[in-house]
C-alpha cells in the first residue's frame, strides 16, 4: 500500500495545502459573517437592556430644552 503523501509530488503537495488553507479560511469567514449579521448600532440607539431615561436623567437643570414644532 502506498501512502497518500508519497504519491504526490512536492508541487502537488503545495497546491493541496494552499487549497485546504483557502477552504478553512473561507469557512471561518462564512461563520464570522453569519454570526455578526446585522449586529450593529447607530449612535442614537441604546444597547439592549439600557434604560433610555437614565441617559437623560443626569443632565443639569440649567440646560436649555429643545422643542420640536
């Protein structure tokens, strides 16, 4: 019986290693993109579990209020 590595030339071994590395990298990139899909917040949004009143409750009373017409 021949070993699998013994039947490949050094050039073929390099090609196989590069292809395997590319496949692993593609799989890890796919997992990363699926895991972080839609996981972003704009500057106006609070993180989940934060109280929106807490952010504005600590402001000084001397600040001007904004009125939207």
